[in-house]
C-alpha cells in the first residue's frame, strides 16, 4: 500500500483501497460499523455497513433474496422521486447474484448497474446467521475509462473475516 491508501482493519472484515480515499464529512466520528468513503478524482462514494443479526441458518438464503429485492427497489424508488426522473433516464441492473458460500456459512449477494446519465453502481453483501454486511459503491457518470472498473477494484479490497 502506498501513502494515502485507505486501510480499515476490523475484527469482522478488512478493507484495503488504493488511492486517495477519505471518510466523508457525514461519517466523521460515526458508528464503527458504518463508514462512508469518498474518492474525489474518481467521483465515487461508497458505504460499508455491518448489522448484527440473529438469523436461523435455514432463513439465511431467503433473507439474502430479500436483501437483493430491497436494494433493487431502492434504485427504482430513487428514480421515481421528483427531480430524478428525466426523459431517456432509465435504471439498468445487471449481474444479480445470490451465491451460497457454505464454507463460511453465508450467502453472497451482488449486482452492478447504472442509471443512464447519472452514474454507475455496484453492491456486494453477505448474509450470515450473525450479521448482514453491505458494501455499496456509486460513481458519477462519465466516459472516463477509469470509472468502469471502480466497483471491481473496491470489491476486491474487501475481505470478510468471520461468518
């Protein structure tokens, strides 16, 4: 890691991001299980959170499906808000997945997408019997080639440690 890289070691996860990431002003001194980061050169913001849960193992896959549905609805709801809808603007969600990870007793939920003319985004989450981890990354729309790979780079820097 070089100077300026963001490193967050937590007992539940590790997060390593190369580049000039900083905590957003809204997140200073906040909840240790919730962080908002901003990368100004990439015009990207990400939110990482962990919610403690007590979920019966048999219910984990269904809750993962619900998490995906809730996330999808949040994008539709945003687009339906006054001032957000515009001619030709549409929501595109791709690569939706719920992948059981039996070796770590969890289900991974992920997708990528865009709202035309607004931005690109990606989500990766983990649902386990004891927590739900969510990582959402949004990048302002641009034709700059570096913008397309931001979510992949962010997701690669996140390591879930405990089930």
